[in-house]
């Protein structure tokens, strides 16, 4: 239980920075629990809502939100979220876990290669 609190706190810090707490939350929950990937991603989505709202308010107050870009991103993001959640729910948990792992590896490589 203590580890879950530590993971929640650490992913909250990352979420507040705008990086995405799920990059810490989902792998940690994979290691700490025996839930399937769909359940873990569902937990991440529920976790994301309050942390994103707090981070959004903070970043808006600081003037870090370019409002002209927001509408198209939200519109296409909603369409992508519907498609992605339909695909994820019907997908084998192990395949979904491997796809997520590959995504994290590519994101990590991309960050290391940035100058």
C-alpha cells in the first residue's frame, strides 16, 4: 500500500509538469499488482481527470495554454480516444501491454536523442 502512495505521488508530480503521469503509473501498477492491462489503463484514466484539472488550472493561470491550438486538438483527441478505447477493450491484455511497452521505449529513445 505504501508503494501505491509513492507511485501516486510521483506520477502526480509528473502530471503536474504536463509530462503525463501514466508513463510512471501504468508500469508501476504492472509491477505492483496482478491486474490486466485494460484495468490498469482504466485506473490511469480515472487518475488522470483530477490531476489534469489541477495542472490545467495552474498552467492557465501562468499563461502557458495557447488557446488557438486547443480546439482542434480536443476535437481530434476525442475522436482518437473513442477509437482507441474501443480497440483497447477488445484487445488481448498481453498484446496491449506489449504495445504500451514499445510506445514507452520509443518515447524514451526520442527524449534521449533530443538536443
